[in-house]
C-alpha cells in the first residue's frame, strides 16, 4: 500500500512543486504544528460524520408525507448506497487523521503519507458525494476539492522536511 501511495504522490508532485513556495518560517511552523492540525481535522471529520448520519436520518423521520388515504409515507428510498459509502469514508478519514497525529509526531515520511492518504480519501468522498442525496451535489464537490487542493499544497510544501528515520540494528559479534 505504501508503494502505491508513493507512486500517486510522485505523480502529483510536479503539479504542486510548480506552485509558489512558502517561506521557510511558514514551512517550519506548519512542520511543527501539522500533528495538531491533523488531530483537529480528524475530530472535525468525526463530527461531520455524526452530522452527516443525523442529517440523512432526520430527513427520513422528519419529512413524512401523506397519501390521499391518509397513510404516512417515510421516504426511505432517499438514502442510497452512495450515502452509506460517504458515511463510511468520513469515518475512515476520521481514523486516518487521528492516526496521522501520532505518525506526524515521529517526523517520518509515514506521517506525511498518512495525511496524504487521508486527503485522497476525502477527494474520493467528494466524488461519491456527487451521487449522495444528503449533502451531495456539485457545490459540495467543488468545496471539498478546494479543501483537498489546499491540503495537498500544504503537504507538498513541507514534504522535504519529513525524512525516513532508519533504525539500525546492532549486531553483537560473539568472540
């Protein structure tokens, strides 16, 4: 999985590297506080998932219509498979960004890749959201893509600061 993420990040790198760079002071600030930002984003995704779930189910319960005979109809058909896939993607993003907090604290490329994969899943959430009856549509798609673009831009600006820490094993020679 890590190899596929590295290939995707290499494919996107030329586009984001050609954008105006941040100052060194800004890069260092983002590098220092990115774990906290990832934790906040993870918590916000969790709250968004709860809100998304409640919005979908309140629309079922709250919007009762009646037939000519006076029978109530709850429009359960409004929630399709795309709604549930979007909900699952939000939960996965919550877990990924909370995990990214711990990975980013180690200052390795694994933390960067974890945040990167969270943004990829959020972009997938936007695509699936086009077909979701709750909080979907073109407007939501565009807003999520703007947030993803900003996130990718920030990640690619500070990518050189994350290095791989190689652990060397000491081999004891017996004499």
